């Protein structure tokens, strides 16, 4: 049985056997991929898959970098340590002690805490960080606890320290970076030497709390650690000064870590 249909080109009837199978599509089967409006064709699924595999390493690297930077919710760390400056049983109304005053720039300091990152680390292992906060709290270890309290002025001072050559066990003092010349008349001012020609800072133990970054432009105090400079404590009454304890809190910016000053 035959059926008449019309040829599109000549508009003439032609013969087509009823039941004749349509021409089989031999092109590879592909999953359609939605395109933006106005696109002229469908991308090949295999090509898309190949491109994804090719870009995967870079995508992963970008993701890791993103997580380290954008997803780093905590870039601030508090370092804690305690200081017991004396075991003397002498009874008095004050305690005063100086440390490292005569140590020259470039020489290793004593009584230090360094940001080494490893147990037992020394000057070679330490990293520089920016100190943005410091606090000192008096914690009397006298038992039983007495009614003796601190009075002003009570403070502790530190030398920020830097790396020094020679593989010393600790770092050294950091000289001032700008001119610090004193002109005196009737009042004596000292702005040089191993104590005042280098950087140092103090924390008020009586009032507590000191912040060393006041704006986004200030990055804090850059150092590999701290060394004791001076401890001065006054008490409301005479009492034994054995086992005085100061609890120190140091806040550092973790993102500032590096091997250079």
C-alpha cells in the first residue's frame, strides 16, 4: 500500500512506503546541557567533563586559598605565662627588680618568652608576630590569703626581642628605628644606651589592660618574643614577698607570622 505525500522542494507528490523506518541517528548520545537564551548550539557533555577535570587542580588550590584567607575566622591568639620573680621571705611594702638592663644590642637576653612554635625552640626557630594586646594580673600565691592588696604604681616592663646572629638560645633587644636625641637643660633626660636606646613597653598591673593597636593603620609591636625589663609592685601593708606571681596575657595577630622583621 502506498500513500501520497508532497515533496517540500518541488511541491510535487511522491511515493513513500507505509511502515518504512526512519533513518537511524548514529551520532553519540549526549546529555542536553541547558544554555543561556540565544545560544546557537549545545555543548558536548564529554567536552564539559574534560574541562572540569582539567580545571580541578586550580579549583582546589583556589578553594584552599579561600578557606585559609576568607574562612579564617580566628586570626587572634592569646599567649599566657606566669612570672614568679622571687622566693624571698623578706617582709616589705614593695618589690622592685630590673632585668637585662646592661645587655647590649646583638647579645642574647635572659628571662624571655619567645614565639618559637615548638617546645624548646630557640632564637633560630622563633617567628615574628605582631603583639596587639598585653595585660598583667597580680596573683598572690601566699596561703592563707591575706588582706594585703596592690597599690599604685605597680607595673611590669618588657623588651620586645628580635632574631640575632650566632644561634643564641634567645633573641636580642630591638634598637629604636628613628632618631631619639635628647636635649637637656635643668632636667636630665636619657634616650640612649642599652636601656633607653632600645624598644620597650610597660603594662600597668594595678589597673590592668593595655592595647597596642588603636587603628587599622597600626600593626602592633613586631617581635619574636618578650624579655623582662622591670617589675615594680607596691603593697598596702608589709608582708612576706615570697611567691609573688604575675599572670601575663599577650594577644598576637596570627596572620602577621613570618621570618622577617
